[in-house]
């Protein structure tokens, strides 16, 4: 008998969801080593375990991810919260990589609704800000979708605190999604406090540092020439070797508690809710039942103050940046 994880409110404006969500980015037929049957079984196991927030985007597999998830959503439509995103132009053509103009917002929602085979998307994110369109206009166009019943709640991904406040002045923002983990903590300076102030939930993606904190690899070069993590300087070469030593702080806590590295890393993310006074629902991604079960084991794992203090230095000791060309280690450099 599966024990279901507890539920939490998704901020002041959103629905109640399982305390941990599922990032579904790799559940598509063009992913390396993709096993469709195992992915479907993982989705069902997640649902049976109390996971209700499932995260996708129109750019994942150029829409293929949404199409793959559609039958699962159809089987559980009234019991799951579907989150999808728009804003990254991923058609292989050169030119403007981000769009948020009203015409594109409307084009994107119609395409996602069709691929997902639903009438409404529960949580619709602006995936990245279009620098040519004011965020007030983007959110205004998104708000029209709420009025029309095509979207229930609005979210933003990788925004600054001023951008979040400007957006919230147009329409309530249910959730902000950004990278947040033991090795990526820049959001704590301004974005997290702004979200707490506005009653906006935080949905951390890559809470396991893209697998680095789960011990899945030491150098991304181990993962194959096509792996997207090769572009992250802190996960390859001399930086990766240096960072693996920093990771020893995590390994010690895990060994002392008799749990996995990933469970400690995820428990730390879950405890950010109390530390910062806001809803925090991480969405670790996996397409394997074994990994899902491990990740869910972090829900309810309480780290002591001493353990938290011992983990605190990890982020500041990491060498390299989280995205290519991101300088200070973040893609949100506008703040």
C-alpha cells in the first residue's frame, strides 16, 4: 500500500497540491534512453503517491512532451494540476528566442490545449521574459486567458523581484519557478522575499542540481556527448572535480542519517518553506519509478539545525556557473 505524501497550498492564490511535484521534461520520445512504458508507470506511481502537480512546457520535445502526457492527464483530469509554459521559441529557426506578445501568447495556449487534449490548463507559466515586450503586457495577455476560462492560474519562470511585483500588479501570480538547490541559492536574495510578500508559491526546478547532488555523476562528460549538462561549467572538467569535494558535505549528512544524498538535498529544499515563510513545492524530474520513490522519501525528512548549518557553505564554494555565459551563476542577471 503506497503512503501518500501530504498536500500543501500552492501559495495564497493557487490550488492545494502534493508537497512534491514531478518535472516531466524528459518524458518524450526523443529523450536518450527513453522507455515509454517505464515513464507511464512512473506517472501512475507518482499519482498514487500523492503527487498532483505535473510540470511540462511547450518547448519540451517541440510539443512532444505535452502530447505524451495527454493520456495520463485524461485518466486523472479532475485530480491533477497541469502546469505548462510558453515563451521560448523552439522551432529551430534563427532570430528572436523569446516571445511574449499577445499574438504569441494566444497562439501558444491554443497549441498546448490541443496537444494536452484539455479545455483548461491549471497553471500557465511565462517560461522566459521577452525583452521586447513589457512584462505588464505579457501578463495582461495571460490574464485574458484566465477570463476566458482557458487557464486557471498564472506563473512566471526565472524573473527578478521587480518583474514579479510588476506582474502581480496586473494579475495575481500563483507561482514562480526558478532553479533553487543547495548549489543554486541566488534567488534567496530578492526573488524569494518578494514571492513571500505577495503570497506567491515557489516551485524550484533542478532541486537536485541536475543529478549532481543525487550522486548520479561527478563529471557530466560521463553522461554522453549529447547530454545537455555538458554546457554547465560547474558540472564538467576541473570545476566538476573541485565541486565533487564540496559535495562531501552533503555525503556526510546523508551517511550519518542513513539516507541518500538526493533525499538530504531535497529535504533541504522542502525546509526552505519554513526558513523563508512561503510555499515551496519542488519538482525533481525523473522518468524512473525507483528514482521517484527515492525523491518522495525526502518529504517529511527534517534536517536538524546542525545539519542545515553544515550544508550552508556548499553554494558559495561551487566553482563555475549554472548556465553558459551566465557570469555570476544565474540566468537572472537583470536584478
